[in-house]
C-alpha cells in the first residue's frame, strides 16, 4: 500500500505554497497539547505564517494542558494556588514575534542557585505576578501576550486546578502528572482528571468549532494530548467540527506513558478516550523503519492506522540537529499543506 505523502516533502509544493493567491481571510489554526511539543508547532506556525504573509495569514490559538504538578510549576501551584504556568510560558515565547528579544529570553531564564529561587523560571514568576496584578490568570496571560508581541493567543484548556490520574493495565493508579514519568514498570492505559470533566476556559470550544484545522500533539500521550480532550465539551466539539483534525505522531516512546506503543496504539488511545476526533495522523516518513533505529522509536504500520479509520500521511518532520525532535518549520509546512489541500478539495 502506498501511503499518501504531504507535498510538504517536495520543493515543488513549497513553491506552490509560497505562490498562493491571497486568501480572503486568515487560516484559523488551533493547536492542542503541552510540554515541549506544542511550542515546537507554534514556533513553526509563526515562522511559516510570516513567510507566507503576502498571501496567507494564520490566526493561531493554542489550547494548553494544565495538569503539570512538578518542578517550578508545581511549586507555584502548591504555594500560591496558581494554575501551572510552565507550558503556558513556553507557548507564549514560541508565539513571540521577537523570540530573541531580552524579554523573551528573560521569560525562559531559569535560576540555578538559591534555596527559594533554584529551579524557578523567571517567566513562571512573571506570570504569577501578572495574574496578581491583573486579577486572574487568564488576564495575566493576555497581558503577557501584549508584552511579548505574540502572534496568536494562548488559552489554558481549563481554569480548574486539576489532578491527572493514570490507570495502569493492572488496575493500579498513578496520581499526579509528575509521577507518570517515574512509572517505569507499569503501563498506563487510561487517564482521568480530578475533578472529572472540568469546565473549559471561555473561548476554547468556540475556537475548536471555528477552526479550519485542529492539531493535536506532538507531546506526552496522556498528560499533554489526551488530558486536554477530557475537558468538558472539547471532545464533543472535535467530533462535531467539519474541518481537518490532525494528530501529530510522536517520534519516540515515553517511559511511563507510551513505552512500546506503536503509532496505531497512540491513535487508538486517543479514540478510546475521546471518540472520532482524528482524521489524519501526520507521521515522519521514516517511522515505518523505526524498529531499525532504536527500540524507543515509534513505529508506524499504515494498514493498522487505516484500520482505525484514520489516514496516515507521511512527511519529513525530523529536525537536522542530531537530536530526535520535530523540526518546527517542516512540521508547520506539512500542516499548512494538508489544510490547504482539504479546503481546496
């Protein structure tokens, strides 16, 4: 079977993208996730949007997981009752028009010494301060967007202080996101939130319903991707919408969350939790050969993905850095190519 490839793999399609006729309105893009995966996608979308600006503008909304309870975010959450700011901070910086500015670098600075400050990110502390000054966390994010000159907006999936609970194959429970990665011996099969079905942040459902494309991932399967789909109304909105819904496949398995899982198993986990919320699995073109490249790589059997009702689409996505990671620009170009193809069909 030949798997359809995005034209983002070929210079020809890149040229076609950059030769697009001006579109009458911005392309509405919603990206759902957390951790380091979501900022990678946002960074690429911002850059590609700038390169295509003469013909195509992007209206970007990031919907960010808020289950983090470890590190600097966990300390601020515990000590100050704040929603975990770390994933939000990374997304704000990724969308900053000038990511190399002193302010953007300040947001990413992390203290290495001092009993009180060691491990804290300056940006996390600034978001805590802005939440205080503006009266709430969401207003603090809006202020940070203006300060950083963000191209797009950042929405926490929920404003509820949730706890993630992983249910393992043997029925045991892993309570708290920071413990997921420590869960080396057991495999998580399901994730829940306490409280269940937390209410969505205002604007989340509307953004999903009005988007031309919704992207999920890459990122930790249960804590960054599926956790967002457990917010009340999010999965239903994804099932109702008619635009493209893309799951970006992780390149590597994660200890504690997806050890030994294939691409089809990732897709099945998402569908089991949220129903029919994925049309396309965007996967690196080398994933079908992943077994040769190391046991931690996620392998993709296209037939197994198709059997789940999801179309696997291959593109060259890996960054040329020697580190196994998604390349922001390659990933964003693939997303835009897939979306434009769907709109023109």
